C-alpha cells in the first residue's frame, strides 16, 4: 500500500492496474521516486522490479522543465503476460 502524503507510488500502481496484458506505460515523476524508502516505497519498488513490471527508470537533468526546479525521472512500465 503506498504511503499517504506522497502519491508517486499510488500513481505507479494505478497505471499498472490499468495496463492491458501486454500494455506499456511511461510516467514522469519526481526524481526521489527512484530511491525513496519511506512509507514502504522501497519495498513497493523492489517488488515491482522483481515482478518484471519496470522496464527502466531514467533520471533527467535538473531544470529540464520550465515550470519547476525539481529534478524528474521517467519510469517505463510493461506487462508481459500475453
């Protein structure tokens, strides 16, 4: 269960829930989503990776987006159940 107060992993789990059996998704999140361990996020991330649901995560440079200074990252998710 994702922690309350930070929706990063709630969004990831929502996208995974909505994917078709062979679906793919790309998501932009805050960079901290790649290494946060608070509220069970590390366990959720580990389980997603071990289940083969994460194709890759890409860290983006700071100040890439004009409207925020927060560094971002890309998550690429895939279900390969076909």
